C-alpha cells in the first residue's frame, strides 16, 4: 500500500508532501518535499491508495446558508442571548465539534480563520482530482481523507503542541521513531527534523493509513449528511503499532 500525506498551505512554499510505502511490519518514507505545486500534489495522490490532506475539505453548512442569505440581504438575526452559539455554528463544522469533544483540541475555523485560504486550495485540488465530474467524497470514503496531525499525535500519545516552534520538530521526530521503530524516514529524516511542514506531511500519511485500514473514525448515519458537505476529520482509533498489522 502507498499512502500520501499533504500538509496543505495556501502557498506552495509552505506545503509539505510525503509518500509512505507500506509492507508487512514496515513502513518506508519514500519521498518528502516542501514547496509543492498543485500538479505535484495531484500526481502523488493519483499514484496512491489513500491520501490524507491536512486541510478542511468543506465549510459549515450554517455558514454556507448564512453567506447565501447575506448576499440577498435576508440574514435572520440570532435570538436574544443566543449570539455566541449562533456564531459558533457559523464558525465550526460538525466534525470540528466531534474532534473537540473527543480530544479537547479545537480545529481552526475554516470560515473565520486563516486556514480558510488552505481550504480554498483544497477545494481546487478536489476539483482537479475529479476530471470526470464525479466529486471526491469529503467523508473519507474515497481516495482522499481529511486528517488533523495534531489530533493524531495526541491520540498516539505523542507531543502535539509546541513542536512547530523553531528547533523543536527534531524532538518529535525522535519520539515518533521510538514509538514506531518500524518506520523508516531514510534520507528524509534531516528534513523532517528541521521542517514541521515535512513532519506534518509524514504524520498525515500515517493517519491516511489508519483510515485506509479501517482504524480511524467514520461518520455515523446521523452524521453522514453533514460530513458529505462539510468534510470529516478521520481520527485514529488505535495505537501506532496497529498501522503495520496485516
């Protein structure tokens, strides 16, 4: 199996791309690069079995309706005292709330934070990956799945905060390799130690493996409709060691 991880940013120079080749009991990082174009990302995903993208794949349904209504000048104000909850529904997707309740981590708001710029790019990538007009499922059921490296690291018992500060990515690389002795970064280890964009791409590829092997969360029947439009963050449901089990 081949999995791809994409640490997506609005600009090419801050985007990381990793390819992991899986075999029984072993995972080898065959490629890591930072500063990747849409064409490079699309080519890698098409050559993979599963790709994890660290970016929202959709917007909150309430936000989409709000923008449409606002364009027509028909926005209904919130009920008295309900402003905070009303704004929260506009800012966060259902999957964001699921991540928050299960991990305590709060994903960035795709409609109210800078990550929206990466989501614009992700929407374009999904379109490039759908030349026949059949949309890529945003639920993770197809070749692409939305991932959240910080939450994956948390669930695997690894440092998930602070490692993006200068010089600290190397500590996380050491901890990751100790927790997953079956993982080989090869010649790309120095890059992962100095670039958190490269490291997040590798973690995204590991999370993609969890999703591909049925070891990640999936939307329930009651969550499926929202996930289909808003996207779904696949969270690992087992330890790192499970990723190399046959």
